[in-house]
C-alpha cells in the first residue's frame, strides 16, 4: 500500500479512526465482545460487523450500514459475521453499550435461527367495495395454512401468510407486491379482480415471483406468456358461454350485456361478444356501468327499451346489486346472470327481497355437500379456524382449493423452497383432480385451469339452489 493510501475494510470503510490516526487490525467480533467492545451494526450484505459509528455522515454517523444492513436476517450470515475478523473500528465512547448490544445480537441470532417459515404474500381488498370478499379470502387462506401447519407444515417448516390491504386499487396492489417481494415471500396468493391481477403480474414477473391462482386472471395472463401465473378457475369466456347456453335452452334469445366501465368489465364485454357470435346471436344492448354505479338509472332504462329477456352482468357485487335492485323496483322481469365471483352471501343479503330469479355461475361443487372429501376438508379447516362460526360459500371453497394447489406446489418444490423451485414444483404436478369435475394441468409452457362451470339460483329465502 502506498504511503498516502487509506486502508479500507471489506465494506469500504476507512481503516483509521475519525481523525485519521492509524489503528491495528481488529480481532474477530466474538473476540471483541469478549474483550469489552461493542459492535454497532451487523451487515447482512457483506457478512461483517462494523464497530463504532457507521458511514452515513463525514464522522460516520450513528447507525446505518452502507449496505442497508438487515440485522438478524439470516442466522448463518450472522454466525459467519461474528467469527470473521473485521477491519472496521470502534470509538471509546461506545464501550458503555456492551451489555445492551450483546443481548440484542443474541436475540437477533436466536430469532433468525428459529424464524424459518415459508412466507406467502397476498394483496387483498380488505377494505373498500370488495372488502367482504377480501376478508373471506383471508379467513379461508389462513384456515388452510393453519391446518397444514398443524399437520407438520412443509418438511417441518411453517407456512406463514403475509397480507396487505390494496383497497381494491390496482396501483396500491402493485405497491403491495413490491413490498411483499422485498420481504422475501416465495409466492403471491390469489389476486382479486382483473385490474388488480393485471397490475400485479408484471411486478411479480419482474421479481420471478409465482402468482398462484387469482380471481381475475384473464386470457392474456394465461399460457406461455404468463410463466409465473398459475390459474385454477375457468375463463370468463367459459362462464359466459355457460350462461348463454342456459338462456338459449330455455328460449331466452334476446340477450343484453351490462359491464362495468373498467378493465374487468370490458374484458367481460369482449368475452360476451365472442360467445354470442359463436351462438349466431348478437346482444340486443350493451350497457356500461360507472364504477360508482352513478348511471344505474340510465342502464335500467336502456334494458327496458331493449326488451332483453336475459342479461349477462359483468360487474362486482356492489354495482351488480345496485343494478338488480333498481331493475326490480322499476318492474323489469328480466333474468340476471352473474359471474361466480359474485355468488357471495354479502351480495345476496344486499339484494334483500330482490333475489328471486338471479342466477350465478359456479366453479366448484356445492360447499354444503360434506359428502365430498374436498368439501369436508374445507368445512373442517374453516370451522376450526373460526371457532365453529363458519359461513360456507362457493367463494370460500374456491379459495380453499386454490390454497391446496399452492400447498401441493410447495411440497414438490424441493428441500429448499425457492421461487423457481415452486414454479418447477407446480409444473411438475401434471394433471391434478382437485374436486369432482375440477382439475388443472400444469407443465412447462402450459397453464390449463379448470373448465367446470355450473349454475345456481337464489331463492326468495336467500339460499342457493343448484
């Protein structure tokens, strides 16, 4: 080293005191602890311990490592750091912090060694217009993972769900995914809504983060282009095709389409146009509903003028409820067909006396049929997690089945569960029967979800009839 060069540590810190006075090489961190010195920062990036102030200001500031140290992030890194000589140095005024630092490092190391959970992330609408569905999704997902953990987890490791509220906002959901990705989750679970799924998938793909199932993964996110997207539910096209088949079977050939004026609704509108064209039909009217439902009266007037016998509704529960209530109050006897995501107790309750004749698609068996093993497992898991206060639903069973797909992928992901390992594990599932008539088939470049679509009606009493 030249006479005027300043020695540096592996992390780039000057190997001199604040005033430039040379010092001898520091011993290892454990030796310094034993000798009464105090480490200030554990650097999880460069595997070394900084002693004394760290270089945030000209006199090395107080508490920030140049590598954004995340203390205790990895137990192996911590142990390696504590036994490695480090060339960063301490100041005498830090000696008095010895006892507190020893305790802090001990607790961090212990936490890092025991906190070996497999982290799953989810951005859900826990508040806002879709809060009821988001809350139920969270309840069922937690129940599924709690049941898994009670049975030993994944090779003895617990699966922990980390959830952030996106308020049903696509930008917020994308921000949440970035946060979850930084926190080390190995997968995202169950995005909610087409606009949300479209917002989060590019972020997930950039981080090579598998998005395992979603209520709103449209066709653009399926197949080879969506390497990190694994869907379970059928397409919106499949659902609308089932509606149209039912309508034409019972003689309803004057078919209208009401769609919410956003990405979700327009995707459904395009699907309806394609389905009707294949049936050699054309909608007698297509009506865009504002997201806040402010133009419901205008839409109802348009439906009356169109004399539609059956109406395909592509809208979330709050706008669908506003439409159906006003149509019934206006005396329209039109039959409304809603997507499976709306087959929810909250929507039925909000419809009140106007439930009669409303039809929903279903993508799973009856959640009340405990004779089916998958339904029995779902009921037991949710009942156990809610203290026996479970309210079973089609949505709940779908979320439980989605969780089972993720769990199967985790089991096949190898001894160290990584993001790419999970992708390989899911692709290695091949064809998997999840419930009667509900199956998926995954392989490299292939993401085939279920094609099963049934129908259910709501009685005057507010119960579902298949």
